[in-house]
C-alpha cells in the first residue's frame, strides 16, 4: 500500500483502471463462465492489456522493437512446433478462443509470450533484480503463473491436452522457453522500465487464481 501511495497520481489512476478491468473480468466470467461466447473476450482482453503496458513503457527506443519481435517469433515458433509434434510441452491442441491460427497455432500466442516475459522483465528491473539469478527467478514465476492458468485455459477451451491434464513436461517446457526469452532480453540489454508492470502481473495472477477456484 505504501508503494501505491508513492506512485505519481497519473500512475495511480492507471493502476486503478487496470484493477477495475481485471475485477470486471473476474466477476463477468465467474457469472457467465458457462456461456462459451463469454470466453471469446480473452483475445481482445490480452491485446488491451498489452496496449496498456506499451503506453506506460518508459523511454521507448527504436532498438526495443528487436527483442519484442524476437520474443514474439520465438514464442510462436516453439508453440507451433509444440502443437504439431508434442515437443517441448507435451501433446495439446488449441481451440478457437484465441482467434485466427496458423499451422494450428493462434497468432496471438506469440504476443502472449512477449507480454508475459515483458511483465516479468519489467517487474524484476523495478525491484532491481537484474542478474542471471533474476532470469531464473523470472522463469520460475512464469511456471507458477502457468500452473494457475492451466485449469482456466482447459475449462474455457483455449487449449486441450490429449491426456486431459498438462504433463510435467509442460512445466519444464514453460521454464525453458521463459528462461531463453528472458536471457535474450538480458543479452540484448532490454531492461524495460514500466511502473504498471508489477501491478498487471499481480492482477493477472489473482485473476487466474480466483477463476480457477470459483469456476473449476
């Protein structure tokens, strides 16, 4: 709470707006979760979050685009291999919730990998954790995030696992890809400053945690 009060009023209003957005999502999906059409808001919701983050990206540089593109392409490429071969995450298939797909892989999924790793990188930088140990910590945080996400994603039809539930291989794959993208950020010197990032990461974690408890 002290940290929130120290924020500039401009950022406090943004945090309140983001909090209201996620609270609306929790209430709406907790109420309408049995209606398949309600989950189609997931894609626009992710894009809106990404846009909000980019608006608050401090000191943007043209060179920032390179790691962004790398994260998107790498995330999409690994997911494309995963959906078609079962490596590195295990055997799964995407549904239609996340929008248009190419080679059985939603185009939005690369953006999601960038968005999540950006949130972690910006949050670690905010707390001055910029070592290789921080990269490993960030990968572990994303594995925990996926652990909360999986039940909601399966329930909503974002994706399905051939065995019904994600295997251990999935979490190992998540750790590996997260670590590689975060490591590339470090190699390219991409250390984004974004005061909204820790709050968005918190809201998203709470969002999937509460939905997992209320609708599954």
